[in-house]
């Protein structure tokens, strides 16, 4: 199957899940998670009408950016972001989805101010309480939202989450539902219904995420095929 056919197939599945939940499929943005796939693969996805491409690593993003991998589609950063790399992507990406600490908020604000722009972000929620993952704990989210709302060069457009890797299908549904409820709460109480993106769901569980209310899914393998981890970076 080609990338274009895979995108079509993923869209069909998104539409079915949305309809089953009484939702309009057009509410859901498809983000192609293109890590470890080359610029040509990204361009193929753009030509096939992917809504957005999302990258995980700053070095890879910059290299592919210079090869015009993302021309014609918005570009998001979705991976773990180190503070010392923030300045390399602020203003270059349309949305930083993975903002999971106050230090990162401050650094993005600083770089955005310096460049005289406003950076759109999502707050990442560590919903499984996993040590190994970044993101705000649910109990820290309100303070994070307040901190972000005070920073003039940031605009919070919603929440993103990566739930624990579960053994059986369906096990992430409670996590998705929890994040959805945090999203609704914050959006109404703090952000004047300005939120756009509830980013959750990947190749293995995007339909569950859609049924639980995701407005953006991040899909890699089901679009680009299995990643080859034996290759050098
Ligand atoms: C790689 C990645 C995805 C997509 O994962 P697949 O299982 O390949 O669909 C989604 N979100 C993030 C943050 C990722 O790093």
C-alpha cells in the first residue's frame, strides 16, 4: 500500500469512529507522525492531503525542513523537547504539542518574544503518571494553564497526551476519557472556549481516541509503515 492509500484508509477509519460517536469527521485533524521517514515520504503525505505533519526530533526536523519535506502542510513538534533546542523551532513550527513543564513554557515565551511572534502550543498531560514520560500531572494542569495564559507570546490551543502502552485494546479508553474531561473543563473555565486541539490517539488506538473526543490524532506506522530502528539516525 502506498502512503496515499494508507492515508485514505486511516481517514475512512476515523470517519467511521466519528460517526459511531455521533461526531462530524471533519472535526478531526490527521497529523502524520513522520519521524524516521525521509523528506520524500513526507512530501508524498503532503501531496496526498495529510492535514499536518508532526516531528519528534529537532535535528531531524531541521534537516528535513531544509529539504522542503513539509512544504504545503502545517508542521507540528510532537516529541520530547529539550530547553536548549527551543530556539531552533520557535516560529518555525506552527504548533508545539508537547509542552510539559513550566521551564519549557518560559523558554518558549522568551524565544517567541525575542522573535516578536506568538507561538501556539498544547499542554502535554502525563495521564498515566509515568516516571518515564514528560507532561504535567492532572493536578498541575490548572497552574500550568494559568502560567501560560499570562505569557503574551504563547497561545494555548488545547491538550495533548500519550497514555501508557497497554497490552490489550481498549485499555487506554479511561485515560482518553480523563484527558477529554480535563480539556472540557479547562477550555470552558480558563480559555474562553478557545481550544482547538485535543491531541490523542496513535496507530494502535486512534479510533478509541476519536470515540473519546480527540480532535487530532497522531498516526505514524499506519501511514508510513513500520519504522526501521536498525538504521542510523
Ligand atoms: C511516533 C509517535 C506517534 C505515532 O506513533 P504510531 O504508533 O507509529 O502511530 C504519535 N505521537 C507521538 C508523540 C509519537 O512520537
